[in-house]
C-alpha cells in the first residue's frame, strides 16, 4: 500500500522524506538488489581502504605461521604516533609539502587563467568551424597517458639527440643536460600540465558560455556595450558558478599530485631532480616499491588523505561565506 | 527572414577583424603545439637508426627506414599479446563500469527509495575522503589478492562517485517518475525497468560513462605498474613503461641465426621506442574526435547542480 502512496507524496520531494514511517516495500527490495554489485564495489575499493589508515598507527610485523595480511595487522603492536613523528621529522617532509603545494598553486592559477581566457577568445571568434577544429586539436593531449607524453618529452630533451639541444647547438650554445638540471623542471612541469589540460579546461568553460542567454548580449549591444564590456559584465559573471566549482575541486586536490606527470615525465625521478620534483604521491609510490616500513608510508598516506579532506571542506566553507549559492556541498 | 535578422545582429556584435586574426593566430600556435609531438614521434619512428645517431632527432627524417616497424613485426607475439590484454581490459572494464555506474546512478536517482539518504552519503563520502594510494594498494594486493590477475587492472577503476553523480543527474532529468510508475503498473520489477526502459533511453549518458571508462582503461599504466609483474599480462601501456626503463626488455626473440646478444645490438632502439608509442596513440587519435562531444556533454551534465 505504501508503494502506491509514495509517488503522490514523492512529487513534493522533501515532504515525502519527512514522513516518519514509510514502510519498506517490495520496490525498495528490488532497488536494493539492483544496487548490490556497486555497493560491494564501494565497500571493497573505497571504504575498506579508508580503514587502511589503521596501518599508520601500527608496527606491521609478519606473525609466524604464514597468516594473511589482516591477521598480521591485527596482531601487530600499536605504534601510537611514532610513525607520524618519524615522517614529520624526516628531511623529506618539508620538501614534499612545499613541492606539492607550490606546484598545485601554480597549476591552479595558470590552468584556470588559460582555460577562461581561451574560452572567452574561442567564443568570440568569427569562424565557428575553425574554432571547432582548434578545440579538437587542443583536446588531443588530454587523451594521452603520461607514459606517452614522457616519450615526447624524451624526444625533445634527451641530451645527445634531443631536438632542443639540437637547436641550441645549431645556434652556437652549449648542450643542456636537462635531466640533471633541477632549475628547469618547475617550468617544464607547469608547462606540460597546462599543455595537457588546456583543451579540457577551455571546452568546459566554452560549454557554459554557449549556454548564456543570447538576449543578454543583444540588450548590451543596444546599450552600446563594447565586446570587452560584454565579456566583463555578462560572460564572466555567468561562468562564475562553474569557475567556483572547478576551484573548489582543485583546492581539494592540493595535497595530491598528478602522479604520472611527476614520475613519468622526469624518467622516474632521478636523484638529481629528487628535491625539485618529489611530491607526496611519488614519495609514497617509491616507498611501496621499496622495503620501507609500511607503517611509516601509511603515516604519509594518512596525512595526505586528512589534509585533502580538510582543504575541500575549507574551500567549500569559504565559498559558502562569500556566496552561498555557489557552494557545492 | 528571422534568421537573416539574427545574422545581422550577430554581425553587429562581432570582434574587429584584426582581433579575429590575432585570435586565430594564437589558437593556431596552440593547436600545432598540441599535435606537433605526435608528428615528431612518428617521424622518429620512421627514421633510420644511423641518421638518428648522426643527426639526432629531426622533424623531417633525413633517411627513411621501416626497421622499427619490422622489428615490432618480428616481436609481434609480444606486441599482439599486449594489444590483446589492452583490448580485453578496456572492453571488459568498460562494460563493467557502465553496468555498475548506471545501476547505482538509477537507484540513487529514485526519490521514493527508502535508503536514498544513506546512498547519497555512500556516494558522496569517497569524493571528499579516500584512503589513498598505499591503502588501496594494500587492499588490492594483500587483502583481495588480485596481484598478477587481470582483475587488478579492471576492478579498481570500474566505478567512481563522479560518474555515478553524472548518471544520477541525468536520470533525474530524463526518467520521470511517471514512466517508472506506469511500468510498475504493467508489472515490471525494478531490474526490468532499469534494463529495458531506463538504459535504452539513456544512450547519451551511457556513451559518456563508457568513453570515460574506455579511455581510462586504455591509458592506464599505473595499476599495471603496481600489480602486474607477469610478462604475459602486460598491457601496451605497461610494455611502453617497462621499455622506457630498459629497451632490451622487448628483445627476447632472436631470428635469422643471430645470438641474443647480436640481436639486441642490431636492434633499432631509438625508433622502436617511438614506434610503440605510435601503436598506442593511433587508436586514440583516430577515435577521440568522434567521442569528444560525449565527454563534453558528460562534463556539463556533471556540473549541473540541483
């Protein structure tokens, strides 16, 4: 019976939720069964790892008798905050924190300006077909993996045969050992990140620009607004919600890094580039591949996860203070 | 008539010719920058090893050679196995991703569902908090024991809260309660409604989810580098990744009476690297222009707020 009543009340949305005792119906059972596979997936691949943070508080040891990982973990001693102490006081910590955050800030600012600027320019271009062709071409890097990109970079930068060194020597300069000179890498990485995400960013903003009501522009023309004024007073305010949403999402990722960019493009982070191109992710990855105690790696992992969570909530809170309509959570 | 009027309006409100030319020039440069590496890598792959040694990498190959592709052809067992793995992972993974994502998206989109609030949280929390790389590694590797199986490549990427949210928003808009109700009156259960009614009218969102998944799987090297040590389970990306570290990795099949050592030294190393990169890029470069619009529609659906 509840089944037949619900749709009527369901139309008023929130009210239906407030009804205290809606009975469990066959419909609910069917929907539950339909969602079981995905629920299992969520449980195993997102919620189980969340409990993995326990490892950060343990001294993981193999118990005698060849038991499974969970058995060993539960029978390992508690480490308290020793793993964290080790991580925070290690030489790498400040370096990793600085690299991860500074790179991300540079990425966010530059990518956002390029994307918004590019979208504004694309939307005002006269030849629409040309604009489509440019968009498609600029989207290409987005679909390539960092492994493939690292081959492009190798072809340009490899010291002996690389294209750039070829040009430099042809102009009478000295060869540059790119993979051993840390000073160039911040620029290379920022450039590549912008290059790869450029088409994607522009297309997102362009989609929201094309969605703007054309009558706004017509009215502006009647009032004698120039193109630049239209952009400032119509286009930019209209794409603000998308902009804010992208910004919050990016801020949530400020403690993460695009692993492939840092790891693949540098050729697995050689020793000479270690302090300029290491981030939390590359540190954790290298630790997984090595024999470092798992608890200490887990501490780094836990720190990163907590910080990401805090920044995304903080960014959302700031936005909700400034402009409540644009918050995403 | 009306169209003409509109055109007039539009032409009134156009940028100056000089600005237009400037914009075109800027985008031409950017677009070439995005396509150039592909052409560059291709031209290296068809250069002869000798000319690479003499002149370095050139945009226009001074001496053409198909040695790299011949070499790949000789090692075709390995390449084909990697292609087969890549294709299987992509196909299986995409099917699984579409099923998992749309079924969850549909359930979360139903306003009358009793556990709706709980489900919304289940989907939302992973967007804000995740266990991180190490914890996921431990789960897949030590708890589920998926190392060196194809499932280690497929399962971790099979679903995401982002795509579930896209689906939910799409279903809210395109599948009104009235359709579901009338199907129920005809005696259909929810599974039936999902598979026979909802999915057939949701092809655009399925295409979006499918494309995201397919490109994700095809381009994935990270899962493979963590979980796959078995040479027989290499995908193209992980093959490329391993060759980067050690090009001789690929040379294990001497032919024509050569010893393994001779074979390795005769190998056109530089051009072979680039030739494999080309093998990976070409399928993507040929298909993405057709699927680009699904990406864009998915991204714009995803950013619609309720």
